[in-house]
C-alpha cells in the first residue's frame, strides 16, 4: 500500500533538492509555470503537456535519482 506513495514522495523530495542546488533552473521552472499556468490557479493535468522544461527537469531528476533500485545490465 505504501510502496506507491513512498516512491512519489521520494521523487518529489529529490526534485526539490535538485532545484535548490541549481537556482537558475528553479527560476526557469517558476517562470514557465507562471507563464503557462498563471499564479491564480493550480496546475492541472492538461497543463502538463505544455510544461516542456518542467518535464525535462522531472525526467532528469528521475534519471539521477531513481525512486526504485534498478539492476544494471551486465
């Protein structure tokens, strides 16, 4: 039951850590969110396809810090 929530929480924590380590990236993500979503509403699933840089940040963070252990191919 907690396996799904733990991996999501772990991924969110790593995304926040990586954004705090790279302030330029955080500013760019914030600007993209402000431009596409705005400041007066929450992000909806339909907005996600327009948030290209945000998606790149998420994918790169998951590449660097996978939420589950992956066995390397040898």
